C-alpha cells in the first residue's frame, strides 16, 4: 500500500464537511495528501461505457447539463431547455430555451460550455471527477462552473485562483487520457 493511500480524504463523504486547515505542519500534511489524491484518483467516467466522458450528461435524462440551457446561466437564472431546440455537439445533446440561445451557443461554444466538461469544479481541483448539481453554479470571467454541493461552491469561491490551476491541470490529464485509444491489440507489429 502506498503511503498516500492511507489517508486520502479531507472531506467526510457522509457529511461533506470541508476541514479548514491552519498554517504549519498540518498545511504540509494537507498539501502532501492533496498531491497523493491527484496521483491516485481514478475517474469513474471512463468505466461506465460513455462514448465521450468529457461532457457531463445526466444519467436520468441523457442530456448535457441535465437539459438546462447553458446560455441561460449567463442571464442569471438557469432555465430548462426544450427538445424543439436541441443541438448535438461533442457527442452530447444540449437543450436550449429558444432559438437565440441555440444560435449563441453554436457560434461561441467555448464561452457557454461549462468548464471541466460540466463536472464539479471544486472536486476537479482535488483530483476527483464528480457529477454536479446543475442548480449549483457560478459564472466567473465569462466561464460557467458547476458544483455538487453548496459547500463545494463556497470552498471554490474562497480560493478559486489557486483551485482553478489545480483543476485545469487535472482536467488536462483527463483530456489526454480520453484521447488515447481504449482498445489494446494483442497483435505484435
């Protein structure tokens, strides 16, 4: 058993309490465990047979953002989209509330697509892939971030500059992994 496997978690899964750490030795322990969790994390999105795990889709509806209109978040209130305004991009079906929102998304998907594929931004900074609650969100710098819980959102907002760096680094690893072929051949060249 690796040293970092012994105490990997600083969040209690049952209560989802975030432990605030003081400076000193505890902070060093936290940093060490954080780095171990980044190395040891194994995202489950690659094991559920999803053809494109880079975009979060609801298991119940099958739609990206659980059918919410991604452009509506930038107006201040998420709105459920309509099947009349469906658009497929990157293997995911997106719903929109109206034709104007659909066109805005088609012209600037890099703006309206949630960061980190729509997975929880705070969990991503910890090296975890966690499905979000589409009603817990934050727009920052023309970018949409989703979260699993309100506590995760609060933790993100308290230190989002450094957490963005960690989340982006982990996300880049996921993107690289997703681009690798998953089927290995036993044939020798």
